[in-house]
C-alpha cells in the first residue's frame, strides 16, 4: 500500500512539474514577444520624451507579465524540490546571480537607495531594470522552449524599424514623426527608436542574429530571407551616423570570421556578407544625394564608408576572394591552415588596436614627426583632449577621477545602479557645474566604466563575467545550433558598442533575452 501511495505522489509531482513548466514556457514566450514588439515601436508622442515612453511600456509589460511568471516559477521550484531533482548552474548562471546580489548590495549600501530603485530620469537603469534583465535571462535559460517565434518576431519588428530608419535618412517620413522638426533635429532622430545613438544600440544587438542565420542556415528560404534582412540592416548601419556602431560591426564580424573559416561554404558566405556591406554603403551614398539634409554632418567612419573610394577597393577584393573560393570546390579545404589564419587575423586586429592607441598617445604628447602629426591632426580621434569622441574625453577623465576619489566601500560595492548623477551632485557638484553648467551627467558614456562606478569592483567583475563566459560558452557549442554564433556575435557587438555608450531600454533587455536563449540552447543539448 505504501509503495502504491509513493508512486501516486511521484506521479502527481511529475504532472505538476510538467504542467507548470508548459505554462511558464508559453507565458514567457508571450511576455518576451510583447517586449520585442512594444519597446522598439512604441512612442507616446513622437520623439518627445521617447526614452521615458519606451521605459514606461517596458515597465508596464513586466509588471503585468512577471507576476504570474514568478508565481509559476515558485510552484515549479516546489515541484522540483519535492521531486528531488538536482539544480544545475553554468558558469554564466553563476555570474548572473553574483551580479544580482552585487546590484542589490550596491542599492542598499551605496547611499542613494531611493534614487537607485528606478534610476536617473530619462535612463531608468536602476534596480528594477537590472533585476528585470536578470529575470529575463534566468527564465529564458530554463523555459525558453518557444524561442524561435520570439526571435522571428524580434527580427521581423527590427526589419520594420530599420526600413523606417533608411527612409528617414532619405528624407521620407511615412509615420509623421518628423512633422514640425528642423533639419538639425531630423539629423539626430531616426525611426521609432529616437536619438541616433539609441537607434544604433538597438541595431547592433539585433542585426548579428539575422546575419548569423544567413551564414549558417541550410534552408534555402531562410537563406534568402536572412540575406534580405542583412542588406536592410547594413543599409541603415551605414547611414545611422554613429561611429560607435562600426566598432560593434568589427566586433561581430570578427566573431563570424572566427567560426566561418572552419568550412569553405561558410567562409564564402562570410565574404558575401562583406560584399553586401560595402555595396550597401555605396548604394546608400548615391540615394542620400537625391534629397540631402544640409544639417546631417557625417562622423569620420560614416564619411569614409559613404564618400571615399576605399569601399570600392574592399568590394573588389571581396569579389575576387568569393570567386577564388568558389572555383576551388574540387580541392580539399585546408582546415588547419585556415585555423592558423584566424589567429593571424586576431593578432593583426590586436596590433591595429594597439597601434591606434599608441598613435593617440604619441600624437597627444607631441612626439611624432611634424609631417605625420599634421596628417593625423585632420582626424580628431588621434588627439586626446576634452572634446575627444564628442566630449567623451572630458566625461571619461571626470569619471575616472570620481572613482579614484571614492571611499574603499564605494570602490568595492559601488554607489548604486544608475546613481552617478546623484553621487556627483553631492560630492562633485562644483566641478560638475564648472564643466557642464546646468546639464546632468547621468552616466560615463562607457558602460564598463559606468558599471565600475555604480556597481563597484564586485559589480563590474560579475557583469563582465556574464558576457565573457556567455560568448565563450556559446562559441564552444556553436555546432549544436546555427543561432548560437549569432547570439555570441550580438554579445560581442554589445560589448564593443557600449565601450562608447551605455545601458538603456532599447538595447540591454534584448541582449539579456538573446543570452538567455543562448543558454537555453546550450542546456537543451546538455540534458
């Protein structure tokens, strides 16, 4: 009798676990899909306070959706414990949980806990947002079964956003967002996302996923669809006019190259993607001359892509490589040689970055020959001063001083999420007013430096650990699913872009959604 009762109990626990898990999977897919639709497209009153409007809709979706999700998660946990199942945590999970704990600690002990909950006005990257990112990752990593429709919706919506960004740059406004704006204002805002920097942050997170599908899918229809998507993405990338996006582009293309060299066909597709990028730049260059905005002044890299002859040279090289790779189908592919090539390419990239940093140091210190110095002086990026990088020189220098002068406790645990403006107002008010007048410095315009100040050393290490371990984990498992490389590329793209930018609602939720799905794919194959 006792054995029979034991089996009934086990059966009840198993059924409860299965039903609760299925409900979690469906509800999570719905909530995530709504976030992917609403946040990019929603704008309460056009570009007026659009950042606040997007955070408002994001907050309301999660308030409504996370209550039943968390109740179901607790029930699932109870059934899991009763069934004596084992908890399995990856190294990325460990960093995510460490980041959650360090953020809560910084909120409570940073000295600005009231400001830390919602965060600075207009950014709203406080405790609520940080917890939401962690929950999105954790839930999707366990219950992300319906990730395919979620990703299809994410990419489908982004294609609409990108198309609007393209036609806006061509002087066409089908949604009426430009009505009443000056040429100068129209140069700063794009599509349904808003300020060009925010728009680019959304672009560089989502675009690599579609490109990854094009590079690795075996399905002919998906290859065509993703190829069209890549062209749309590149056309808006070369016209959004934020140089930071090109650093993100370099980051995610390096990830794709790292994987693509393993096979001839994937390498050939990689070269095709490079051709699409350079061709998109030249096509958009001609189209934007039809009705140019006189107030749109191109940044250095945007001007290089659109107006110089260099893309034609790269396009010709890529075309030659594409033909050569295709003609050598009858010969064995030299895998070992190509794996050495990728290390050589990585070394060259590292040398270029180190060389650029070295030139900046030498140029700023006046240690270069006069002829070389004069040539470099035509590019503002080679001279470090307070105006470097649209004012980032002054902001970064100030932020470093803020961290250096913090107490040991603040250095260790931080001042609280999104609390830089509050801390500066108390401890550096006079210096802040001297530099920026009545303007408020809400963040360091470098997510990693910003995290070091707001989250302290503990928060910085745990946050960086999330991205580094996720990328490594996804790339090691890339052969299991074509999406893993695209997600890893998106994470690297986000890291590179936000070296010059910051967390906000148009990009950070989406990278945690993608990393959660990536973790789910890894766990699914491990089980």
